[in-house]
C-alpha cells in the first residue's frame, strides 16, 4: 500500500502514536494541550462520499472492484453513501506538486544549488517532463511560492466546503495493488502510466492539512494488498482512527479474490466483504497494516501521554455490532 506516513498493524497503534505526537515534551515545560475531537456519529449517521476515479490518475479494475465492495458494505450499515467527483478538479493539483518540493533544495550546498538553478534556467518552455517539473518546483522564486500558497489556501477552502456536506471521503489508495519493491514503472490494466501516479491519490491531502488513513481492504490472488484511503475534515484524526477501528472487522474478506470463468475468458471476481473467523482476522490485521497518510496536526515526536494505551471507545461500536454480529473486534491490549 502507498502511504507517506507511519504504518501500524491496527488503528489502536496509531491512536497511541497520535497521543505521542500531540503531547508537549516534558523539557518544554509548557501548558499547551491538544484536544482533538472524538466521534459524535454512529456509522448509520455518516454521510460518506466515494471518489472512485479521476482521468488524471486512472485506477485498475481490481482497485475499482475493491472500492465498490467497500461502498456496498457501507451502504449495508445504513450510512448515506454517494459517488462524488471530489472537491478538486484533479487528483494532482498544481499547489500540491509545487508546495511539496519548495524546501527540497534547502539542504543542498551552495554549489549544488547553483547547478540546479542553472539547469532550471536551461529548461525549454515546452519541457513538461517529471524531471523538469520537479526542477522548476525546487528552484522556484519566493514570489512563485507565495502565489502557490494562495492557491493552496483557496483549495483548503474548497475542501472545507466539501466537508459541510460530507463527513468522510473514500478514495483509492493507489491506482493499482501494491507493486514490487524497487519498481520504477507503473502499468494500469496493461497500459503504462507515469510512475508518479502511484502517489497521486495519497498526495491529495497533506498540503491542505487534512488527516487521512490508508486501510487494507482485500488481497489480490497474488497476496498483494489493495487499500482504500479515508479522508476527513481538518483535526478529525481521532475520528478517522475510530472509524477505521470499527470498519476493519467489517472488511473481513475471503483470503483471496476468487476467479470465475466466463465464456472464452476469465476474470477476477469482486472481493466479498463479510465476517471472517477471529483467528484469520488476527492474522490479517498483523500482515496488512493501516497507514496514516497525513494528519491535521504536525509536531516533532513527543513522549507518549500516560493514558495513551487505554481502550478507545467509539459510538460506532454498537452499530457495527448490529450490522454484522459475527464481525470480530481485533484488539491488542
């Protein structure tokens, strides 16, 4: 799975990490505290948007089927689920690409920085290659950055408006299931795509300060995980963790997608979401981690709060049990 953040076996582990990141260091001797909101709605009260596809970052059939299965599962819980084109005009907005590279050249030495500036000035105006884009972003002027930051502020307002009508947004985590480690190519249903599409969906939120989680949904026949990304409004980090904790057991899937035969061809069946035996759920939670893509709150690592390991209670719990009484709750206390 793609996630530019920490990995953990269970949302509970991320809750512990979040407590550490949002607690002041004892050496600071400061009175500040961060109280992030906790869930106030049950699953059947949620308004969930599904951003399933985008022409700027195509997804393959296996990923689309996995997301559709999650959509069906959420509908069965009673949540209000609908498809959406997303709050952005593109999965890869310019503000994201530009702002993500603004400090990339800062640690470079004077000689290396001068070489990059010279290389950027030598670029042709029509050079739209990934290398040229990255080089321009790394060497942009302060004026260019200020204008980009204005674009980012406008984009943040667009997201805020979107979340007045929705509680959560689900997207693919990546265009395809996990690719081999070290690979520098990406093919979507046999068609070669830019390798940078691999992080297109994961880069939706960091530059606008929104929290998001990547949760494993199902493995492919080869055992590679397919994940979905859950995005929430600013500062709802704990709300997303609680939601992921309640949804994880509902993602109890058959170990691998079955193949069904058609006339003259074969295709992978859509993954089925339902209860799995508790031991199998434990094994799945251990080998398919939950990833935090980003968060609303940013701080250097801090000492964990003393009560960070306590069980996290969520109003989603009761409804989840009603929807699927056999769905196991995987806790590690």
